[in-house]
C-alpha cells in the first residue's frame, strides 16, 4: 500500500502547489506503477489511458452541452439578468442571501459551476459593496450556493455529480428525493446560518468591504441592457423540467432544448452565438480532460496490487455499506480535488460490488445514488480545482477565506452525508 499512499500525497501536494492535473496525474501514476512493480509503459498506455478515455467517452457530451448552455447564458446576459432580479427582490442589503440564491438557481438550472462563478461575480461585488460586507465571505457564499446542495443533493439537479451514479445504480436524477431534500436543507440552512454568524464576527472587527484590485476589478453592468428576466429564467426551468418529467429523454436533450430557447429568446444577439458556443466548447474540453486525468490516475491506483488491501479495509468497515461507500467516494474526491473525478474513480473500482451488495442485502439503490452524490461534494480541500478557480476570479486567498469554505463546503456537507446515511438505514428514501 506504500505506493498508493506516496502517490496520493504527491498528487495532493503538487496540485496544491499549482501543477496542472493533466501533467501530474500521468506522472504520479507512473510513480505508483513503478513502486507497485507494474510495467510503467503498460500502466500508462493501457490502464491509465483506458480509465481516461472511458470517462471521456461516457461524459464528454454532457460536459460539452452543459458548458455551451452555461456560456450562452453568460454571454447573452441571461445569467446576470436572473441574478439581478433575485438581488432586487431580496434587497441589496441582504448580500449573502441574494448571492447565495443567485448561484443556487443558476446551478440547479444546469449552468456549470465555473460559468456561475464568472457570471455572478460582478453582481456579488456590487451587492457586497452596497451592504458593506467583507469580500472575504464571497468565496464561501459561492461555494455554498453552487458547490453543495444544488450540485449534489436537491433531487433533479442536472449537474454531473447527480448524473454519474445513474449508470452504476440504474437510477435517475430524482433518486431518493427525501434524502436529497434533507441533505439540501442541512447544507443550505446550516451554511447560511454560519455565514451570517461570520458576517457579524467580521463586522465586530470592523472588517468591511474593500474594493477588488488589479485583474479582479469588475465593470459596472447596466441593468437596462440585460435581457428580460422572465425569458432568461425559462431555459433554466426548461432544462430541469425536461430532464425530470420526460425521463425517457436524456440530459443531452434537456440541455439542447435549453440552448435552443436561449438563442430564440436572444435572437437579436445572434452575432454573439458563435463565439459563445466556441468558448463553451473549448471550456468543456479542459473540464473533461482535467476530470478524465484524475480518473486515469485512479484507474492505475485501483489496478495496483495494494488496492486489494484498500478494498478489504473499506468493505471491512464495521458499519453499514452506506458508510463505507460514502467514505470511499469522499476520500477519493478529496484526493483528486474533484467531486466528479473522485466519484468516477470510486464507482469504477467499487460500484459493481456495492450494486451487488444492495441487491443481496435488500438495500436501496436510490439511497446509494444520493449518498454517493452528496459524499462526493463533501470534499473541498485546498487543492480543489473549482476552489482554485474561484480564488483566482475573486482575487482572494486561502488565508482570507478557506476557513469559511471548509465549514460550508466540507464540514456541513459531511454532517448532511452522515444524516442521510442514518435515514437510509431506517429505510427512508
């Protein structure tokens, strides 16, 4: 097992130092293979690339359509229009709640996490400035709104973390709705209460809003130039409804329907469509490659002789299989710095065994789906790829904001995971 431990430490350390997962995943895979007595060339050209290509084959279309949908929402101003409407209803003085709801609605509507960050950031700065709230809370508010309950818990979400378990457990996006709602409430209510508590703490220290500097400055947005908010929210609703009402249709059809609606409602901006589609397509390639690289590393780890010992340790956890599965998914998501990547590795290595366990022991496959999804999101360590992007966009640092991100993005979601595991053991789905 020493080779696996060394490989995991190296992957986390190099990712934390800013090295691209595209480069370090095959590099560290080679080190794991060497220390495990495997043939390095075979491990890379065979095991690593099979895992890489397999994940890309299964999920690239979803990344592609999702990124194009999100980019069109951003470039047409539709995403900002929805966010500004929420802001006007909530009131700019309630900056945290307004920003939280904006990020949550866009994410649940199918806009990718990365696009939400870029689309909502200008609004976040304006709201936090108006309410005179410290910018240190912007990353944690983003994380709570986009990286937690709408990404993994709320039934029907079209995010990839709710799509991946479908193939393994033969479920759908609405799997275990009660568990999903309970987990979502724990994360949303608990996270918001914590952020309000932190706002009071920072206010007491006279830690107020400060203007972003350099590349992180934002341009003022003229609300009068944004598209109608009703027409802007319809594509979001259409994606969720199409995906969950017409279950015989795939996520690709739902996203394509949303893309068509955005273009129809913003036909006057037709000149912007090609650049937006091209930008979304380019972004989807990088997102797919990053995640596939992490899955490829996981394939080498799971093919190494030491992984059999790891599997035995996981399956020997003296608790319900729900616990051991959640532990495996969360651990691998933490290691890879990717909820979807860690989930992909875990299900590739252990999914069939947990499916068989569920069937043999009469456990709920829907509960396994929801626990897998929620556990994958409870994993946001400092080297997490989405978090690093968020810090880059906001101009803040781990020192400024990671403590709050840890609470709302890892600690509270972990509590939510444990809570729904106990409910699942009671037969509640």
